[in-house]
C-alpha cells in the first residue's frame, strides 16, 4: 500500500460504511457479474471536503486507495472483491472538449458529448508470461515494464542466461477487456460555423461495450497525454486522452439540458396560460411573416407524439416527419434552421452536400486503434431523440434517398459494411425541404412528378406542405413591411451596440424589436419542449378517439366505389394520432381532448388538399404519394396500353406508329397529346414499352 493509500485508508473505509453499505452488500452478492460500485461525488463532498478535493487533484492515487479500502472492508459474506472498481459519477469539474488545457492533465474531470466512434471490445494484456524458447523458462512482466519489441533484459533460467528468442504464453498471461471511444461536442452546443472538437477515450473492463455511436454521455475520468510519434522520431506535441472511470448516459431524459427549479416553475406557469398554444406557435420563427399552419405543424413536431413499445416487442414511432416543398426564396431554409435551434437536440444538413453515409452511418478505417474498420454515426444518428433538418432533399442522389426509408419508419440504421453488421438508433423527427424540378411548383401537376423524390419516401412524411410564391398585393405589402421592419430593428440594435456615442435609446430599440421578438424566448422554449417530452405522456379521451375514427372511415367510404380512388391510408390515421398527442403536450396535458383531435384534422386536411388531390379529378387519392401515380393516370395508362396493342396488331413486327396512337387517344378517349406523351414516357421508364425507332413503339 502506498503512502497516499494508507493516509486515506481508514477514512475511505468509514465513508463506504456510512454511505454505501447496502450498495456494497449488493455488489458482494452479485460479484463477479457486477464489478463496480458507483459513488456520487456529492456524497464524498458531504463526508469530507478535503477528501473530495484530493479526488479531483490526485485521482489515480485516490481511486487506487478507494479500491484497496473496498477490498479490505469486512463483509458478512465470503466474497473477495479483489477486482472490483470504484466508479465516481456526477463530478462537478465538467469541462467542454475545446476548453481542455495542459492544466487539466492528471486531474479528474467530466466531459459531456456524443459518442462519434466506438471500436470493437478486445482483450488487452496487463501481465505477460514470456517463455524462453531455448530452455522454456517463464518470466512474468507487468504491462508498465515492457514493450513487445524489447520485452526485458534476458532469460533468468539457470542453464540459459540468453537474450531471446521469447514468445508470449497466452494461457499464463493476464488480460482485461479494452475499448477505444471518440467523443465529440454535441451538435446543439456548437456555435454557428465552428467545427466540433473530439477527444479520444480509453475504457476498460465493465465499461466496455456499453455505448454506441450517437449516444449522449458524460464521461468522468483522468486526463492523460500521449506523445505523438512521427516517421523521423517523436514530436514535442502531445495528444490528450481521457482514461474513463465512469460513463453516465444522457439519452433518455435530455439531462444535458439543465432545467433548474426556477425554470420548471416558469414552464409550469406558462402551461397554465389559456393562450399557451398560440404563444408557442407564434414563437416559431417570428421573423418570418405568415405561414401560420406550417409554424403550427413545426411546433407540434418539436413536441412529438408518444413512442409506444408494445408487448410483442414492436415499436410505434412518436416522431412527426414533415416536408416543405415549394418555390425558391420563400424562407424554407430559415424555417428549418429555426426549428433546429428550438429543438433540445437538433442537426442541420443540406442534401446537396450530404451522402447516404453522412446522413445515416459510415464504416471507416479506425484511426483510434490499429486500422480496423469501425462505425461512425451520421446526421440522423447525431440527432437521436431530436430533429434532423435536411435542406435541398431533392438534390440528393437516388441511392442516398433510399437510405432514409428505414431511418424514417423503423428509426434504426442497419449497417452491413466492411464485415461489420450493426444497428444504430435514429429516433429523430425528419424535417425536409425540397424545390420543384422546374423551379416553381405547378398546382395542376402531381407532387411526385415535380420533385425528384421516390413516392415510397414521400409517403413516409406525416405532413407535406406546399409553399407557393403567388403575387398578391395586400399580402405582399404586409410581407414587405415585416421584412423592412425586421431589417430596421436590426440596424438600430447594431448601431447602438457597435457605434460609440450612438443616441439611439434602448427603449426605442426594444419597441421596434417587438414585431420580431418571440413571445417565448428560444432558451426557455427549448427547456419547455424538453420538459414536455420528458414528463408528459398523454392518453386519448374516448370522444377524441371516436372523432378520429369517424373522420378516417368517412373519408375511406368515398373510395368504396369501383371508379373512385382510395382517399387516405392507415398512415394518415397514425399521423393524426401523433399530431393529437403532440398538441396535448404543448399544454403539458396528459389528456388528448376532442379539441386536439379537431385541430390535427384541420392541419392534415390542409396538407392533403395541396398534395393528395388528383389535379385532374379534384378527388383525394392516397396513391399520388404512395406510388406517384393517381387513379386517373393509371386509367389513362391502361387505355393507352389497349390502344397500342390494337394499333400494333395492324402493323408488321407489332410496331405501333406513335402519331396513330396519339390521334386515337385524343379522338376516341379524350387524352390530349401532352398527357399521352407523358404517360408513354412513364411506361418506357418502367420497361413496359420499347422504342425500335423514334416514330414507333412496341409492347414488351
């Protein structure tokens, strides 16, 4: 026992007996399956201030002393806790990765962040048994006393005395499980434009295999340095490494967003306001004029529905996926960025610069270890339990879009690359934005035809909004006034802040800022959302359930006739449930009322009227989103197919002249040339038709 260990030995034993006797008995009962005793740092502070300071300043000696004291405690059961660990949690010395400096070396610190990489768990040798290949003599060497290139001086055998050759006898050596992690700053804590900084972490024994990329954690441990090695020698620079003592998970409850008792009081006071719903909605992007129904939907997306884990093991998502489609220059990107700012966890990325692996996960060569492949989480993994905003989704490659299917519905990301088969969590809401193919949205064309996105992906969005830039003198005047007022208020604020001697008074700036000032400030709004998602789990009242069922069945009834399309599917009903639950959460209510159900039906119908209506017939048609082809289009394609078949029979080689097909389609069936050309193009893309030359077509 070292001098430090003996100095604190009795005090540590007393501390364990006074504060953790029951936990030690439980550990002894479950040892060696359980090998760690978690100790709250605040308990050490209560017991002895000097001891707690020593833990922070000389952690290695104190942790060794604590583990030695734990072994020496007399237990009522015959157990030896020789390999038990003392894990210290809730360390007050919390430091961000970018603030780590040389003064923190060898001190006990806490680092909060998100796991970016995690290598495989592998055994690491702690005590090597070296066998002399000349005489068979075994020498045991501690890990701190050797390098594998030069194990030790030589053989100590009586009749040998030679230096090598040696080999490691695995069966006589001692190993411990080891894993390397990389933790980086959480995206929501970064200031605009800053690159997230990362830190390498070493974890051992029962801490290994406990985290996956995307997990939010606080890692408590001792900060160490390792000298960089260059090709021509060693560098004067050292890399920082955190030797983990304990890992605290933050995933479930947004623990990284601190909600004080004063915050909680303010949140509860806000929830009692009868106008809270309107205030929450008006606090979403107040600098952008109008779009009340979209802002309402975005507010509901922030609060989310309730996740259901069913007895059969299946899971129903609670997150609400929203897509904004529309003309350029109407603030889609600004809406996305503002929602990410309000979300307790949010990640913003652009489809133009994001690949499938950047959005989901990538298999990368491990730079933490010895070049093995490891998993690195993408934007959807980083946004786990929050919102992932993807701008310009229409610019993504086709194969990248297909990677989103599983992430949106099952909320997992399955990886099978480079020999790694893994499943990561992506329990996030997706907020997407896309521009129409030809610049502006045509309300007389179907949605799937206008944006470069597969119908199967579009159908996974709960709400799709179309934003049109239509000239309207009264509306344009209001928008122009709002924009100019926003700029004017910003000019006043900047001049007062940056120009010494400015005569602009603070009260005047505040008065001018009122138009763009959110009713609820973003910081308390984030905490309000986090509090609601953590503490509110609403249940639907009978009349609300009945109202949703009636709405759904009445709509479906309109599609019972042979010649009418299916108006909605079960996916829209599930979306209504999620939105209703989110509406109740806005009020911090554990009950979904009839008013919530009516509100969400209104929002959903506003969306369906824009994107789920067949432009030719004006009827709701679920297939427009589900398959990209409306019932009227399918009927036209079937008619054209019959025409091509009949015309082909009249001509040699079963080749139908295109002009003849167009003429019959228009004269006998009322299908104009533009629609006939478009549908024949679709049939060619699907492989139903062939073109032997420019003027003829043939059925496959």
